C-alpha cells in the first residue's frame, strides 16, 4: 500500500500512514479534531535500472567477494594448522 503524509492544521502534527489510493483521511486521531487533515503531496521515487555506475556485469561483485572469502578462509586454515602443530 502507498504511504501518504498528512498535516493536522489543529495540532500541527505531521505523520505518515499507509492506506489505499481511494481512501482519504480528514479527522485527526491525535487531537480528535474533525476535518483538519491535509494531505501533503510527495514525489515518487523513480530508479533508473538501466544506469550502471560501476560498469560491472551482474553478479561479478558477488563472485569477486566469494573468491576473496575463499582465499581468506584458506589462509586462516593454514594459520590454524600451524598453531595446532606448535601446540602438539
């Protein structure tokens, strides 16, 4: 459901509420005043999915992270084996 921002002209509170597009609030539940709410227009967020700032293929970042994590785990395992040999 879309979120709408309302302003109460009686108690000056501003709040957001989610409701259907057909519904419209007019009474303030905070101060119990009637016919005092005004909906504040909001600008919808539009994301451009075609814009790729990093110029990387999809999944390449994840693949690179996994490879780095594997290398880190390999080094950590070698260090633990060295410590285990020293303790024996």
